[in-house]
C-alpha cells in the first residue's frame, strides 16, 4: 500500500488499484529547501519564484 498521485494510478490501471482518500480531508505541509551557500541555478530560481507566487507564505515555517 502506498499514497501516490492520482495521475500515477491512472497511468497504470492494469497494475494498480486506486482508492481515493476523502475522510478526513488530507492536508500536508511541504517544505522546500535550497543551499544559501551557493548561487541558485536558473531552474531553482524559477521554481522558487513560482512557488512564492502560488503559495500563501504569510504563515511562518515551523
């Protein structure tokens, strides 16, 4: 048993059986970390920029 993205299960209908988890609603805290001792690569800079636009950062990390 594993928790996987729905897209993964849809891509393998012959080998996986998916059961949606609905109760209780799932919530997750996701942490993104990068080195501050080296310059960001362009890909890292783009990802961090997109995440900052898409995610509510008003609540400080714990």
